[in-house]
C-alpha cells in the first residue's frame, strides 16, 4: 500500500452538492416579522438587502414574514414609522433601513429593529461594505436583528461541513454556508471519509480518511488546504472532536483491536489515554467548558452514553433506557444533550437533560443519525435516509418547524455545524 | 470578524433605554481544497470459498456456522503471506460506533484464526464500519449482507 500522489487545487463550486433548505412543516403561531424594503436598495439588478434578510430570518422556520405587498407603508426612518400600521397586520417585529451612500464600492447601510408589542426600537445598526458583499451584509444585519429579538446569537453566517458520497467509490467533504449556498469542496477521495469536526476558530477541520487503507484522522487547514495526520504508529484512529478551548482533539484509537478514548494535545502533539475498557468506547463529545466528555460505550452490553470528567477520569453512565443510545453531543448550556436513540431497530434523534432520566425523541423517520446543534442551541440538523439516498433534515427545538436540505444526486451525511465566527 | 466583536463590546456598554446600537464591517474568505489518491493493494489469492462471515445486529460474536467456514480457511491461511480481515456493519445505529463494531467483528475472526494456529503477525484487521455496504436497501435482506467480515488471503 502506498500513496501515489497528493495534490492541492482551488476548485470552483460544483453544482452536484448544492443543498437548499426547504421548510416541510411550519406553524401559524410563530412570531411575525416584516422586513420593509430598504430605501435605495435597488442596486444594479442584485437581490435586495431586505429580501435577503427576509430569507435569512425565515430560513429555519423560526419566524413567519409578511409579504411586501401586504404592508401598509414602507417607512425608512423613525420619523415616518407608525406602530399602528404594524399592529393592524398583527406583526411582532419590523426591520427597516436605508442605503445611504450609493457609491457602489462603499455602501453605508443604517437599519432599525422595532418591537411592536413593546412599542420601541430594540436595535439601531449600521454596516458598511460593497456591492459584491450584499449576502454577507444581509447575514450580519440578520444576525443583529435575530439577536435583538430573541436574545440568542444569530447563526446566519455559520457554516456547514458535510460528507457527500456521489457514487460508490467517491467521497467528498464540502463546506457551505448554513443555508446551503456557496458550497466549496475541501477534499475528495476514492476511499471513505467520516466525522468532520470544526476547530473553535473555524480555521481547521479534522476528519477521518481511509486513503491509506485504514481510518486515520487528518487535520486540514481550510485556507491553505494543507493536511496532516495524527501520528498513531499505524493504529486505526477515528472520531475526532476539537475541544472548545482549542487545546485538544479527543479521538478514538484502537490498540490491538480495542477502541478507547484518547486525547491529542495540539500544542506538544502528545497522546494520552482516557478510557481503558475491553468493550467499545467511541464517539467522544466535549462539554462547552472543555472539562467533560460524553462518549458511547457498550460496556453494559449495549451502546449507552457515559460522561467522563477529563481531569479525574471519573465516569458516569448517562442513559439508562433503550437498547441503543449513541453519538451524543452537548447543547451550548452544557446541561442538555442530543443523541441517537434506538429502540426495536428504529433510530430517532432525541434530547435528554443530564439530570433527568427521560429521553425525548424529536425526529420521526427511522434511520436518523449524526445530529449537529446550532451554536445558539435552537436548531438541529441531522442525517436521515429515503429509499437509498441519504439526505439532511432539521428541526427547531421548540418543535414548531421542520425542514430538509435535499441534494440533487448522491447521498449526504454527517453534517457538522460550525462554531460562531468571532 | 474582529470588528463585529468590538462592536459587540461597544454595544454592551452603551445601552440606551434598551436600544442596542451596533456597527459592522464585512469580511469574507475562500477555502482551498485538496484531493487524495489511490492506494494499491497486493495481489489477492483466489480461493474457492465464501469470503464472507456474517453477524447478527450489534453483535461481534461468531455463530457455529461461521466458525465452520473459518475452519475451512485454516490451511490456506497458514500458507498465505498475509491475511486481510475487513469488518463491516449494516447502516443501523451510528457511524463511529459501527466503525468500532466492524473492528470487533474482524478481531473475533482474527482470534479464531489464531486459536486454530494461524500466526497473528500476518493478519491485518481493518474496519470500514457502515461506509462500504454491499446492498443499499433499508431492509433485513440488505442489512444481513452488509453485516460481515471479508477475508482476503495474499
């Protein structure tokens, strides 16, 4: 076995992997939002800022929007904004704005967010950029508006990494914007790829590649394309997860066929062992404070979730019910987890509070796996399957909306939601 | 996104009657991509035996009929230069757990070969988990084909 060649290239986006979010279940009871056309926003045939912001705010089914044609007025400043125009339409929040400088290389956009119920302005924002940056500008405005309304971080400029398997002997890792657009190929191989994991600074991605004939973790620098593997003396290694404090990668290594959890110290490149059991220990996941790990073990006879305190090595069983509980991830609050819950051969995405025994299934299809949580803890994207095609689906945690991210051809799996940009 | 962060700090300090004020600038970046290549394997010995050992769901233990099949391999295995055992799973359950389970299955076969006198040093164990199914359907007839260890002698 040997590597024949390895090369790097910049590729233009390929249409084969294009994901697009489609809401499959909405709700009448969502907050209603109005994005008023911004003054002077018609810029040489581009999509308008207000329609981009509207698309963002309604992307995951967290808000319902009202059509521009239903609006009674198009205010562009505090002076010509009348709360009654919006109360009549039962609108909860209104975003208005204007583009002040129509020099196309230097747009200056001011915007306001109104809370109609409270009858006050909850956000005054301005942003500058050029005509080619309208998408980014709109994402930042959307993040700001979302945060002022919900108190949660907006996730519109987060990314999604995923594995695409276009046909039997082709495996690719893509990164796209969270709405599925601007997808870029990171790596392709004739052998399987698995387990993408983001570094906290979003500059690197760790994943598993079989390119040398066995599973090995690679760390790829996203800007340069440079890749390196963790030196494990030829032993199979897998399931990498980057600690939120960027000090370690927790991963699985098999010493003589016995998979256990290990830590890779990113600074001194040393490896230390965390679990020691003849059963399967795998699927580590970091707590938000980087002090604990969830992992899956079949030490009780079936796969169950355990929690390990990294400093002391103390291990506690987390799931008690069901014959298959695996691949858990912490929510940003560190108190709730999402996992794959199997019973009688049916596998759902489920949530669980660490202190309660109850496991709450939240997905309905039968082969659901690989849940990834939005950095604000409000949305989950997971992998599922229809006939022979794998695809991604998602839902909001309040249970009101569901969506899918269909792909043209091939199977998509293992979505990994990026951290927030900082 | 430093500016955005700075703006956030700014916003935190200057809250005026619940209205937040923010100021942003846009930054964006492109990613580079890479491509791997092929690994070449040695020439496989052709033996007139089924090269697949099958397993029950979420189990790595060998059935009696599997043990019989492996026993038929012993003489060939003793004479082979290298033996590759490739563990696989069906699609049910999680991918990383299945990667570990596939390895446990291959190790079970390896241990049985060792008990029967095959030298452990020439046995290479690899798991592909659920990444390389033979059948793509989501029913027991496909799943049982996929829960397997493939034996190759070189």
